[in-house]
C-alpha cells in the first residue's frame, strides 16, 4: 500500500474577505473563547493586510485550514 503524502501550501491573501474573516473569528473563538463580530474580524484583517504586513491562508490537501 502506497503512503499518501499530505500537501501543505501557503496561499497569499487576495481580497477573500469572507474566507479570511471566518478564519479570524474562529481563531478568537478557539483561543480566547471570544465571539468576535464580523466587523471586529474585518478590522483585524485590515490591520494584518496593511502595508508592511502579509496574510497567507494555510491550505492542506486543497482545503483552507488556517492562516498565518
């Protein structure tokens, strides 16, 4: 039996606002038990994608699983 290899890629953010804000809201929920609003997540996204910053999606086997 051949072993399946996991593929992990970083994909640079390119105006996928809903996808990014959903991940940001999930991050705060998982790490701080905080229910962040879309507006708050959108503010975080604006800060994290401002000049001098970079925002990437973590994609595992074709599925977006996080961000960095």
